[in-house]
C-alpha cells in the first residue's frame, strides 16, 4: 500500500478513536483496547498495548495518569496524541528505520537544540553556566534543522540552553511553522507567565519541563533565592490553564534525598506535573565539581526509589542514567537523540561537548555521518550492563578513544575542556560504581554470564 494512503488511513483511525474516547474515557478505553487488538497487526506495539490494558484492568496508578490526560485542554490533548504518538512514535519511527538502513548511520528520534546560550540564572553545576550569552540559532536555522529532521522521520524537538524561554516569541513561531511536531523545553520556569500560557493554548504543541531541585532550600541553594516561588507560580498557571507540563531534576550527592522522597513526588503530582525527568549530575566543564557526583550507595537509592514510585504514583518518571535497559544502552550520537548547541555545533550528547560538524556548514545527515557520530554508531552499546551505559560517566575509555581517533574538538564556548581532563574526573566514579551496577543488573535477571550469577 502507498505510504501516504496508509498514513492517511491511520490518521483517520486515530481521529475516530480519540473522538470515541472523549465521550467517556473510563467507560470507553477498555472497549478501544479490545478493538485495537482485533484491528492492529499481530505483535504491533504489543508491550505498550499490554501495559495500557493492565493499567485499565487493575485501575492502578498508570490508569490514574491516563485519566489525568483528560483533565487537559481538549485541543492540547488532541495535538499531543497526533504529534507525539502518531507522528513521532509511529510514523516517524518507521521512517527513521528506513533512513537508518539506507544511509548506514544513526537517525535520532529526537533532536535537542539550544535556541540561545543566554540564561537569566546561573545554577551551580549546570554545564550551560559555563557558556557565553551572545550566541543564538536563528529562526531560519531552527526551521531548517526541523525540515531536515522530518525528512528522516524526526518529529520530536527538545529545547535546552541557556534558557530557551529567553526567546519565547520564536519558540511559538516555530510551533506555528511545524504544527505536526511535538516541542518540549527544559526551562527554569521563571519566564512562564499568563500571556505565554495563552500562547501555549493557541499553538497546542509546546510542553515545558520545569527544572526543580527539590524543595525550597535545596532548590534555591543551587538556582538562587526566590526561584522556588517563581516555579510554584509557573506550575499554578499551567495547571489553571489545563496545560501539560513536567519536571526536570538533576540529582547530586547533596539533593538526592530531597528529590527522590515520597513528599517530593506527591508535591509534583499535586502541582499538576504529568512527568518527571531525573538527570544524574555530570562533571562537565573545567570548573565542574566532582564532589557533587552521587556515591554508589546514593545512586542505588535513587534507582530503587524511582522504581518503587513507578508502581504507586500517577506520574511518568524517567531516570536518564538508570533506565538504559529500556533503550538498549546509550541513546546519544543519534541512536535516539543528538544535540545542537547555540553555535551550531552538532554534538552526540547534551553532556558531551565534542564535535566534527557544524549545522551551518553541513547537512544534518552529513553530521550524522561525521567521524564522532559514526564512532558512536559503531560502538554502541558501550557496555552489556545497561546500568553502565555512558561512554563518559561509566566507560570513559570509550570517550577518550572516540574523541581522539575522530579528531573531534571541544565545543565549550568559553573554556574548552580536554577529553583527558574530563575523563580523569569520571574514571574513579566508573570504577567505584562498577560493583554496585553489576550486582543490581544481575539481581533479578539470573543472567548466567557473570561470576556473581554463575555461583548462585
């Protein structure tokens, strides 16, 4: 069947399904799942369908989260399903696979990009704090990146920075220019106001992930006095306007107790957050503080707490460093995502500032075929233990070699960091984490491939 005809038929089916659920979600969701089982190809997204069905049958926390989607503005909810579920995850994934096989390189599910290097805060330990404040990707350049991405099947775009909201007007304009894409922004939340909420309701395809480092003392110690109150106000505005948003939090040796506590999870849920994205502190930059790296015991505590709350709390939680088992290892280097900084350097990861390519000089596809990106393609996964996925944090010998052999240069705007300097900071961490990671990885798997499991 012609691809365009098939996509049109799928889109019509999705629209009909959405309309059907809208009347009475609690009553009609189970019927819709039964219909999907009959009509969809055998095995098509079966694990995801099974998870939804189990949630409905058990009326558990995931079911509660699904119903919370029906508290959102209807137009925003409809755009989310169309752009995120259909375009990015179904249609897009199929086109990414075709492009990957044809071109022999990684093709990302999502592209992270920095609209600007400017930020109105200076948070301790933030890699962006090292960057300058004069660089921007033009509206035309962002549009070009997205157009090139869609040709390869990429419909998910995530803004980092700097503080993306410094360029509110351009972010909204991009949403208007690409209504078929889903846009998310990691933001400190201090620039979200009533007017911007109205703009979000109008374009429908923009979702903020607000940075929060715990409760007031922990948050403001890193982000500055009064920031916590501004974030509370932003969340209240978004909730009042029935807009989706999530939380982004970096856990360190100092705040891990705060951000993985039940009280913090409950606070995020009560504030209206639908998801939370946990990021492990990375000692990137010449002035980074290695003491903020969690100890093995602290990281294990984070690992266990997040997993426990997934079974009880109606919020979708992602642990960027500890969830690699669900993605097959490191997702950087275009495997699932890449990063483009405000200078146009195409980097394999938002935390790894080395590059062979600049988007002002080469196409997106050529950047994916650059030496450093191909080194990622050829070496992933970097470890069979998915709790040791990263070529910088847990396998620094890989990053040293890939950067040197590819001739990639550091892209830090103000104080370039030599790869040996970076990896010298992470090597002790990798060595200390290995025993705990191996124990956790084998704990419930009976993997039979390591000495620990073979002696059980």
